[in-house]
C-alpha cells in the first residue's frame, strides 16, 4: 500500500496518534462527567468541562456504514478501498478503512476488530477487519 497523507496532529489529538503507534485506540473521556468522545476536542459537549483523560478501546465494534470511493483517484491509495464508519463497543464512532474483505462481502452491523498499518516507520493508522464470532 502506498503511503497516505499524514494527519495533522495537535495538542488535543496527540494522545490518539501516540496510542496508534503503540497499537492502541485511545478514546478521550471527560473527567467531570465520564462522557467518551471522538473526534477529540478540548471541551466536553455534554458538560463543557475542559478536563479530560483517555481510555483504551477494546478495538472491537460493528460496521455502521461504508462507501467505496472511486473518483477522483489519488496516487497514495490502492483501489478498491473501503471507507468504514465503525461503532466501537465503547460507544464512539470512528472513520477508518475496512480491510481483509472483498467489498461485495461487507455488511452493515458485521462485527469488526481493529488492526494497524504502518507506513514509513513512524506513521501508524488504525484499520478494521472482519471479526470471527465465537
């Protein structure tokens, strides 16, 4: 896979990208009310607190929605690829990619789990793959 565009990292999102380098999906949590939130932001939308910490996600979830962009094609992406909206077990939603499956086999509500893709030695991105049901 070609190297994707690098994300913009700010003081409010550094914990997330640092977690991915450790192969952990970290979720921001309000210290005051306990609300989990993603994408990260400085203020809690529920109680307006500026105090937050993080929790580590289980990495498990379900496929909420997906699309397969075809145009315009970018040189840093391999086609076809699946852009996925994943509902994590913890209750937040992430935009990611769905890998390890043929596009025709992707199904809404299918169980998925996180996996990680490394690029250029220091860029790690989360992706999701189908999860085997026990």
